[in-house]
C-alpha cells in the first residue's frame, strides 16, 4: 500500500516539484494550497507524513502544525525560507519533527521523508490506537464510538463537546487558550465569538458534574485557558 503524504504549500512551482519528486518515489501525495485546506484534508485522510510550509494563507504553518500535533503523532516536516535558529526552534517546539530550510536539495528532501517514514512504520507497529479511557471519579470514554459515561451512566454530549473533551484529555499537560480551542474544534482560520467556547465548556462541565472551584476533569487556569486534570486509571 502506498504511503499517503500531505503537502501544504502555496507556491505552485515549488509544490509541483516536491509533489512530482515524491510521487516518483512511489508515494501518494495530496497537495493543499492553504493552511485551512490542509487542515481539512488532514481530517479526511489518514496520512503517514505531512510537509508544511511556514507562510501560508488562511492558516499559517505554525497553527496547522499545532492542530495536527494535538490530534496525531504523524511525522511533520516544516519547510521555510526562514533560516534563523530561533525560527527553527519555534517550528520544532510547535510540534514539527524536522525543519527544511529553503532552498534545499531534492536528494535531502527524499532522505528526510524516507527516514521519518521508517520511524513512523516502527511506531505504528508498536502503538495501539486509544479506544477507551477511564479516569477517577467515574469518567469513562469510548473514543471510537464517541460515547461518554459517568458512574456507569451514559452522558449525552454534543459533537463539539466531545471534540473539546477529546482534545483536552488527549493533551493533559497543555493549557489551551480559548483561541486555540476555537481554531481547533470549530476549524476556523479567524477568531470568532470566543463566548462560544465558554458556553460549551460550561455545558460539558455540568454534564460531567465537574465543579469549577474543585474540578475533577477540566481545570480553569485563570488568564490562560483550560487543561484536563483527570486522573487516568
């Protein structure tokens, strides 16, 4: 089975060269021209590796990397004309696994892609997809069926409430700002009404019997956002 690659690059000339080179290596390449298009493509297809340009319309490469990393451990290679060390560090800190500075040789591109795919194949051979999670205070989640249970009783949550829970619980050490939650869950390139996030978090807490002052699952970090503090069992 051919490995699936996602290329997010708005420069058509560069993108065609990269796409054609990787296709010659036997990979299937999906090309997106904006960050938002790339994010939508990523959610529709199980990709084995993602190449992301830093400067993109609609959603920049840093934001796209961040969104992908919260959802998946798939290898990400950041492509950029920025060559300063601090730019590389920012890209890697955001979730990219590697950084290719323009201009780069096609031989180097092919070698980097092949190297990360080898690691990804090994990782997939060992990892098992998380299907169920259990936490203290009676919370259980079936991620595959998108069902939530509290003390043995099913909790009826909306699609957005479930996506919020999945994002928070899947990244328990991360404090998510309202902006980050809105961009990721509502998939918008522009920041909209952040009150929407507040309303959904409040509703989710009420359904989970999770008090704001003494939370079991979703903690408010005042002035910063929210994080998941559920104790895994």
